[in-house]
């Protein structure tokens, strides 16, 4: 099982998972949190968008006012942040989330978009970076439409974003095809177990 970082260590064990809309990130993350071979702590993102029904502050997101978000951004409290989908809402990962993971001897698990992931990988070059994708571009649209929750315009915008994100797949250390959920989760679990063993051996 996962060993804790040595007392006083500033080493951050970081996992970055990205992938286009429709790649199944949320489902994969949920499975990994249940059965990962290493201890994971999912980083909670901050956002300026209002909470949706059943969303809880501090569990699903940290819901901040635009003024508070900007103040914390100006104070350098974010590891990464950006306006997403051009909707006027900001999202970001607070540096305190990595400290929270470190304090409980867990890997910080960041499920974030490519733009934010590139910033995190620059700050933490040893991070385990994983790009989740499907075997064909057509699968993204099929999965988005199967949700039945988004307009044609939003689907079009998400597909445009996916096309741009796929250009960065080679910047990630690992790519995992999520055509079979159990296989994808097992593959990522093996990646994490191998990296944990390497760190413990070192």
C-alpha cells in the first residue's frame, strides 16, 4: 500500500487526468477512488459558476464569488486556473488541495482540462499524467448526444474543444483508451502501482 511522504518532505505525488468531453473521465475517476492500489485524494476544483442541484460546496466544488476567485488568483493561491468554454465562469485548482493530499499521505488526483494540466505538469514534471480518450473521434459525439442533457450548440463547442485537446495527447506520459471501463481502470491502476513502487524504491 501507499507509503507516506517522509516528515517535512515537500514532495508532491500528483496525478493529472485529462480527456475530451465524452471520454468518460468522471466514471473512471469514481472507479479509481474506490479501487486504486494507491491512496488517492481527489482535488476539489474551485469555480465561479453557481452550484447545480445536489452539488455541495467543498465536495463537488469550492463555489467562489467572482471577486473572491480573483482575489485568491491575485494572491497566487491557484496552481492553475482559466475561464472554461468561454461561458464567463472560472475554474481552478487551489495549491491548498495539494497540501491537503500531502497531509493525509495520499496522491493528489487532479481531473482537469488540458489547459490546466499543462500548467500543472510544468510545475510538477514528475507528475503522473494520463490522457483518456476513445478509439475514434466519432465516439465523443455519440457519447455526448447519448447524455441527452446538452444542446446541439454546446455539443458542437465541446467537440471543437476536444479537437484542440487531442493535439496535446503526446504531452502526457500515458494515454489510456476508454472503450472498456474495467480495462481502462485496470490500466491506470497498474500505472499508479508501478509509479508508487518506483518512488518507494528510490
